[in-house]
C-alpha cells in the first residue's frame, strides 16, 4: 500500500470514530427526551383529571356576565 492509501484509511477511520461518537450522543439525547415526554404526559393527565374533578365539584356556577368587583 502506498502512503496515499494509508492516509485515506486513517481519514475514513477518523470519520467513523466521530460518527460513532455523534450517534452515541444522539442516542443519549433521544433517551433523555423520551423520559421527559413520559413525565409531561403523566403531568398532563394529572392536570386533566384535576380540572375534571374541579368542574364536577361545582366550578360550573361561574357567571361570566357578572361585573368584576372593582366596578
């Protein structure tokens, strides 16, 4: 093999190493985002249940035509 071939192989190996590192970093980021999405879904479901409970407990009696107290 010539020196040019050796340089090409080294260049390819270097690029491959960088791509493997990038792929690992992207995998970590994706995993972290999936955990965050799971937490947000749970929080949203809890909020929906809380709003429904408040609505059923009498939150429907609000009068939108009533003037605010500062009038």
